[in-house]
C-alpha cells in the first residue's frame, strides 16, 4: 500500500501514521522527521534547512523532491510506504506524478486552526523515533518519558505560538490547494488516481484511527 496523509500542522498525521504503518507493515516517510534528523546531525542539509524550519517556512521543492526520491528507492519501500508531510506543494505532487509513483490512497485529516494551536502547544516528542505525545490528550505512561525507551521527551522548536501561526498560514497558502488537486484527479481518473478520503480529525486518537483504517480497508 502506498498512501499520503494530508493535513495541517498538528492535524495528527504523525500520530495516525504510527498505527497505519504498523498495521500494513510499511515504512513511514516523514520529510519533517528526516529534516529534523539532518539538523540534529549538523549535516550540510541540516545546516541549510535549520533556520527555515525554525521559522515555520517550507524547505525548497528541489531539496525535498531529491530526498524523497532517494528514500522511496530503498529496499524497505518495495511493498509500499506512507508519506507524512509530503507532498506539501503542487510542484512536489507533480514530481511524484512525473516520476510515475503510483499511489493508492490520499487520507486528509481535517482539523480547524483553533484546535491545532491547542494541540501543538501541548505536544511533546521523542526526538529519535518521532513518537508523539500530548500533555493532556495523549500523555506518556510516565511523565516526560517516552513509553518505549524511557528517554526524555522534548518540545519541538517550531511549536512556539508565533511559529505555529506562520506554519498555519503557509499551510493554507501552499498545501491546502493539494486537497482540490487530489480530489479532482480522483474524480477525473478514478482508476489511475489515488482514492481520496476525508476524515474529520476531531475526536479521540482512537476514534480517528478507526475511521482511517476503515477508509483504507473498506
Ligand atoms: P512536519 O514535521 O511535517 O510538521 P507539520 O506538517 O507541521 O506537522 P506536525 O508534525 O506539526 O503535525 P502532525 O500532523 O504530524 O501532528 P501530530 O500527530 O504530531 O514539518 C516540519 C517542517 O519541516 C516544516 O515546517 C517545513 O519547514 C519542513 N518540511 C517538512 N516536510 C516538507 C515538505 N514536504 N516540503 C517543504 N518543507 C517541509 O499531533 C500533534 C499533537 O496533537 C500531538 O501532541 C498529538 O499527541 C496530538 N493529537 C493527535 N491526534 C489528536 C486527537 N485526535 N485529539 C487530541 N490530540 C491529538
Ligand atoms: Zn508530524
């Protein structure tokens, strides 16, 4: 299975990606996680993208497209993969079309801006694995510690409120047009285009998980 999880920052893409990837035995390709790893390692790529990410802007399409093409060529992607946070612009989506990457599903998780601000303010992450928690909605078993490794959870640099507002505005400008892009493609070429599913992202993590799995298996 090859699918895209589409949605605003904080919509719950990373949270749901974990469940979907486990269920279908496919790798999660999160461009955000890949870039954060590069920043942490201080690689050339990391140095190039650090300031952009901390300000909530988008990294250039050229860099992202090259990164993703390289990643999907690796052996663990042979049976499918899940894109989390990619594509994020029309040129990124077009690049996949032009490369002949066949996708089965696009799942949009729809959440309004007010809810997103609340979610991102309370988010805590395990930096090495990308596992996501929320102080109130999805707390770890032990306060401040990752459930699997017991290591310390951190707050993401770009989850400050002013940066969150910028990320939301970038989302509305650059990424939201992908909703119409994939919806229209699915209507016009149902066999060739990925099937489009819209899930209302308000409800518990488990509620949403059920709806996503149902959309993919139903
Ligand atoms: P990226 O890492 O992709 O960030 P994002 O899209 O802003 O999304 P988030 O990771 O913030 O949110 P999410 O939807 O995964 O939500 P989560 O599950 O964590 O990108 C970061 C940066 O990298 C970008 O700003 C850009 O600079 C760069 N970048 C990445 N990809 C790029 C690309 N393709 N092109 C260009 N630049 C790129 O959940 C959020 C919180 O809510 C958590 O605390 C969670 O526990 C909680 N939560 C989840 N579900 C629920 C629920 N149902 N109810 C209550 N709380 C919930
Ligand atoms: Zn994420």
